């Protein structure tokens, strides 16, 4: 096809649309740049930390090279050459004040490494290496851990620039000379934490559905005036600080709190058998259900609002009881709302931090609290990134599964 | 109220299939939407409730279906009061304004639904669904979703669904409102054909007077919560009981005036323009009372030789002449009325008038109805 002046129709059409496309692009450009700079970039760099391990190679380049020929699976110590390269690297590191960094990096894998590096540094700093005297024995005399095959095995195992070590740690395993192995029993906490996070998020989502559905139904079936008023009540929590709401639950649920006092006062429980309803999973579930409830109600409401009452009437006129009419006709049409609300609540819950931190105690915390711990306390950012990446992966997989089962087209957010 | 026909409560022998007995309905406790409704519908009748929006017709239908409760009075179905029977036990079929076909079910599932809730066996259900689909000529559409059908097709399915469980009474709430004119006319015919073939009683609500006239056995004209007239379509058109009905049904000319003299069968009305007109006294009680005389546009006679003894002759000025194909429509100013319409058939010897021209026409006494002011 050609237009009047002979240019092909497609080309002509593309030209006429180009201006519009450019304009559209210009309109979204500020947001696009903002999202790139403040979201994609930081998350991207954070995620690369989960596999980035170049620090060992950078600080101990000669040692890493020399260790290549050494068999870390045997029980023989590395040779003199390795020890000499190490001390050279170590002295450079001390001069650059990098030796503590490498110490803490290796300390993630085997505790004690950090103090080994710090203590040894004080002595090794002053050594003169020009006389070619044997170093191996001298270093072992400084700290007998240097005479331990395991110390060198750890250095060699964790000297690769890109490591799977953090991910193995994140699923309660470790990188050893003999491949990936399970962590000792007493250190296996993260998988349990992942499972608990998923389980509790599911419970919270379920509670939100149960509590939110009738409210959404009521909102959708009342007159506009009343429903707007009630909607404000639903939204009210949004205008209160999250911290305030969570702390309020602390006041309500604690041992000497409002609920326990009330139960003691009406005599349902005795004073010495007050209920443990905070600093455990129960407290987290109650507080988070309350906080996430609006995210369930709003999408459900917006879907239910579009279901005309004539469907229920039609079902009843056809002979269906109230329950059958609801279950066979109304409920299936409200499923997209439940789906949207569930996705929203579940994804928010799985990454929730503040509420479990405050009311969760030890057995009510989530994986995100562990991530925060590694970011700000243990400073093991690699592990934190690996945990974050796994969390992201789990959410994406669940999203995919959800799409397969329910269908994402069935989700209406408004 | 003059020679008003006893149109309400036609049947005093109490064998009405549906009976509204002194039914009143209020939503807000301050005003009545339905005021003292008495209505008997015999079995097999096609009754239309016609009226402007807000006249209470849909409320009546909803009370009959059970979705609204009567504030006062009783509704009887086959002699039994149904005031306290929930909608799903009334066994009344209903076609809704927007069809209300369940979007998450196929056409066949929609039709099967009323049978399933009646615990009917699978093979019996399938047979009935098939028969119902064939009845509305939609046999091949069982597997489709409602969204995949055109408006007319959805309408047929809604009809089939309301009929599939063989109710004796079917209610229809403006079922053709969303269709275009041609389809609507076709469906009007289909619905009346089906209703008569199946022998069901139909209560049909519409605000479209053509629909009401062409489909119904009787029409109840609603206004302001009251039935203004309940009569056969031809009676309604030719013998309206009051000004509202005259205005609402078909096209109508209104001439205002005062009653000069009144006998049992004739009222002489002095029109505001000064002319005197002999009328049928319908809704006038006293001499000197204001009245509106209603005349159908096609009843004004341009050929004065065709007039009867009691006719009056008027002279007016042509304001406008519109050629409409099958008819001519002439707007005339006469007796203080600027939009008196005369419709004349387009026949070879019919006069074509031009604006400004004076014209003489006659009105037979039986075509002039003196109604309430």
C-alpha cells in the first residue's frame, strides 16, 4: 500500500505517529529517570552484592595466586611460598588499613577470623621480608591458627570473585572445600524463618479475607453517602503513623495491657494466668492483619461496586436461596477483588518489617527482620542481599503460580 | 367522575390470578410511591404497566417479585397471599432491564441454573435447556458466554432463562429498553407470540407507549403512584379517561376552555379562543368548570362532507406543513392553541396545505373528549 505521494503506507503512518510517541516518552521521562535512579539502580547494585566476592582477590592477590596449586582437601599446610605471599599481601593491606575488612569478610564464614587478622596484624606489620628467612614457622608462632589447614582452606574456598557462598548461607548451607554442605544444626535458622514468613503471611492474608469480605460487601451495598462515611473509617488507619498503630497494639496486648486487664477484671482468667498474646506469632498476626486490612477491603470494594444488585435478584427470582444466590452468582464475580486484595496483602506481608520487629518477639519475626539485622548489625551485606534476592524470587514465583491458577487478568485493583 | 367505565377490579368473582389488594408503598415514611393499588390480573393475560419514570410501576413489579415489601395491603397469587413468601419460593419468572445474565456462566449454565436449584436431574435439565434455547431460536449458542452475544441475543437468552422452569407468571422490567428500534419491534412480536403460545401470565413494565399498545391485552397507565386508567389498548387510545392518559398515550391535541352547558351525553365547551365545541363529557361535573378537550390528530376532518350531525367546524391558520411520507402533518393555530396538529393520510386527492393559508376542519362530537383541566 502506498499513500498519494508514493511513500509506503507503513512508513507514512510511522512518521505521522512519531511525534505522538516522542511526546508520550517525554511525558513519562521524569518518572522513568527517577525510578531508574532511585529504585532499579540501588536494588540492582544491592543484588550484585549477593554474589560479589572480589574483596579477597583484591586484598590478597598474591596469596590467592599462590594458593592455586595447594590442595585444600588434603591435610598438608601450604608451602613457604604461600606464607610469604600472604605476609606480603597482609603488610600491604595493613598499610592500606584493609586488613580488618578481609578479617570481617572471612569471619562470616568461620568465627574467629576477624580477631585472628586483627591480632596478627600488630606483629606482622613490623616484619622485614628482605632477608628471605623462613616465614611459615614465624607466622604460626604469632598465632597457631595459621598452622591450621582449615584457616587456609577457608581463604582459598572464598577467594573466587563471584561466589554462591551467600546464597548457600541464606538457605542454611555453606561453601566448603568439599562443595556445598549443610550448616551445623544449631546454625540452621534461615529456612525455618522463610517458611514461617510464608506461613504467617498466608494466615494474615486469610484473616484479611475473612474480616474484609463482609465489610467490603456492606460498603458496596450501602447508599453512597453512608458508604463514603464508612470508607473514611476504613481509610482512617492510613492517616495514622504505622509506628503508632503498632505501638498501640503493644499497649493492648501486653501482659499488663488492656485486653489482659479486661479479661482479669471480668474474671475469665486469673491474675497469675495472664495470656501471652504479644511478642509471639499471635501478636504479629493480630497487628499485621489490622494494619493490612484496608489493602484487602479497597480492591474487594471496588470490584463489588461493579456487580449490579440485579444479579442477586435474578438468581433469587430463578429460585435460588439467599445462600445459593450468593455462592453461585455473587461470590464468583467478586473473586477478582479477593485475588487483587490477596496479592497486595500477601506481598506486603511477606516483606513486612516494623510490626514484627516491635510485636513479634523472637518467634514472631519475619525474614525481613533478619535481613535488617544483617544490613545494620552484622554488616554481612552479601548475605542480606542473598536473602533479599531469594525473597524477591519467591514472590515472583508465587505471582507466576497465581497467574497460572487464577489469571492475572482476573485481578482488578479499581 | 362522569361516565367513567368501571375499569378497576374487572372481575368481582375473585378468580384473579394476581391480585393487588389496597397495596401502598413508601420508601421514606413521608410520601407514598404507590397509593392504594387495586389490580386484578386474570390467568393468561398480558398486562402492561405503563408510565413515566417514578410513577410507581417498577415498584409494583418489584413488590410482586418479592424484592420490595408492601408497606400496606396484600398481594395475592392464585388466591394465596405472598406478602411473606421470599422471592425464591414464589416461582415467578423475571426478565430484567439489563438482562442480568450471569457473566461467569455460559448460556447453557445460565439456563440450567433455575433447574439446578430445583434439584432437577442432569438429563432432564439438559433436555429443558435445549428446548428453551430452541424456543428462542438460540439452539447453537449454549456454549457461549453472555459477553459474546449481541444485545438482541442476550435478550432472547434472558427470556429463555425466565421461562425454562415453566413459571405461570413472568414479570418483565423494561426488557427491550436497550435494543435498537428494529430489533425492539421484532422482539415485541416474539415475546407476545411466546406468551400466548405458552399461555403464561405476563406483567410487563415499560415507559414506551407503543410497546404497551402493541403487546398488551390490557394496559395499566401509572402516574404519581396511582393507576390512571386500566383498559384495552384501543380503549386507552380512543377513550382516555383523563388528560394525563390522553397526553401520555399517542399524540394528542389539547384545547382549553370552560363548560357552558352539560347534559348526560353532551358537554358544550367554550374554548378560550371563543368558539363553542360539542364534546363527550368524560371528566367534567359542573357547568362553568375549566376543562381540557382532547382530540386525536387523525380525527380532525378536513373533508367537511364526512362530518356527522353533532360536529363543529373550526377555522384555523396553517403554521407548518410537514411531508412525512405516509402521512401529512399540519400544524395549525386555532382557538388560542398554536400547535393543533392534524394528520392526514397521503392519498392522491388529499389537499397539501401551505403555511399562512386558512383552513376549515370539523370535529365530531365523539372525538372530542372533555377531560379534567
